[in-house]
C-alpha cells in the first residue's frame, strides 16, 4: 500500500538543487508535513497505480497523500471533495462532486466522454505515448497474417485439411495508408516503412513530413488517396469529427482487394458498409481490434469471415504498460509541482 501511515516515519524529500538531490530531514512525529502556508495534496487513484510508482510520487512531494479508490466506494465518497488529482475514469457524478479537482489523468489514449466536458479550471491529460509500440506490432501482425492468408490456413489446420490458399501477397512494395499520424499511427508508419512499404500518412493539419513516411497529406485529400492504398490503417480517436470518416462512399473508393485495419475507435468506419464490402469481395480483408458496438455481438458476420481477424480491443495490452504509464505519470507530476505545463493535454475542441 502507498498509505504513508503504514510507512516508516523517516522520509527523503527530493528537490532540485543545481542538478543534485539533497536530503532535507525526517518526517515530524507530530503529523504530516505541509507546504509553507499550504495544504496537503490529495491524489485519488481510481485506476490501481503500482506501489513502486506511488512511492516515487510521494518522494517528489512530501505533502502528497494517495488514496486508493478502486473497488472502495466509501473511500471515493469521502475523498472526492478533497481530491486535487484523479487518475482513472471517474463517473460524471464523481466529477461533479470533485469540487477541488485540478487535474484528471486518463489511463487511456482516448478521451471519449471527457473531452470538452470538464469543469472549468480542470486540466485533462491522456496516456498518449503509452500504447503506440504494442498497437503498431499488433497491426503489423494482422497485416502479415492477411497478406499470406494465415487465418484461412489456421482454419484448415483445425479441420485437419491440407489446403494451399491462392493469392498470397507480399508487403514489400505495397502501399500502406495510415489515417491518424499520432503516436499509434507514427509507430505503425515506422514499422511499415521498415518492411519496404510505401507509406502515406494522413492527418488533420499540415506539418513537416517525418522521415518515416513517403507522402504526407491532410484529410482533404483522402478521397483521391484511397484508391491507391493496398492497406488502410485507422488510428483515430473517437470524436464527432472522426465518426464514420470511412463512410460507405469512401469504402467504395478503396482499391479492389484492399485490406482495412482499425485500432482506434470502432466509430471511425461504417461497420455495416464494411461488412457488405467484405461479403461482396470488394475488400480483401480486415484486421479489427475495435468495433461499434463493443463487445462485438455474437451474431455479427465478422466472426465467421475467413478473411477477417477479430481481436477484443487488446492491441494496446503489453507487459510494459505499467512502466510506460508510470513514466508518463511521474513526468507530469514533476511538471505539476514545478508549475510547468503538463504534457498530453487534451484539446477540448478536437477531443485529443
């Protein structure tokens, strides 16, 4: 546990002093140390932060008190009005009661349901940068599998049937379009280009072209680019601006036999139109980790399609998730106590 009442009285307070760390004393036996003229800082953990991270955060600020609220409704009820920091996905009713809240750190990259809905004066940050590597590897795994028709061969293996699928493809020289060039899209682009693919990055605004794409365009050029892509990767957040960005009409613009991959939000593509294009053979395949709705209903035809890979929103899972999220949380907490701007602040207009 991270509760200071269960820790020894001695503590080390870390401060910056010409690039060095100094020991500033012992915990007073009479109670919790406070800032000069200030109050304790309460962090309400609704996510389940690792103990080692809690200790690192407490070492940075002697006034910090971490309250574990996951599966502890009474603790949440008591501490919500005092919490200045919340980590997790609080319900709207909890946010309304958190009158002292100044910073909400989401453990997810998506800010669905929070962006543009925060009380005044509250900073909203997401976990952008934590999920890029595992999701990119997940995309490449699905891409390889569909290119060589691995799902079809796995089904043949289950049936003990010697079947050699035709029309196997290579990724070398194929065109990969990535819609959404944030952390996740950028990590996909790096790996796709390393495999010898021609990479087209599509993003909302114009910027300098990164070294890991061959072409860079804005969403306005989407209709003219879709017919060129062998593989289309959607790495978009769920916002009003991205809903059905791949509509039935745009699915119709795609190259015959193209494969589509969605690892952002299920709402980014017209799922029914995609199903119809897959059944008709206009799309060559799909690798899907997100759906609309979730969980994917048992009667969805996607489950049984031999050219579709269905994964249950797990592409971001990784044994290194806790480490990456902990590094982000600690970095932002250092910014907070130094009075600096936090990283990964969510734009209330765009939702990411």
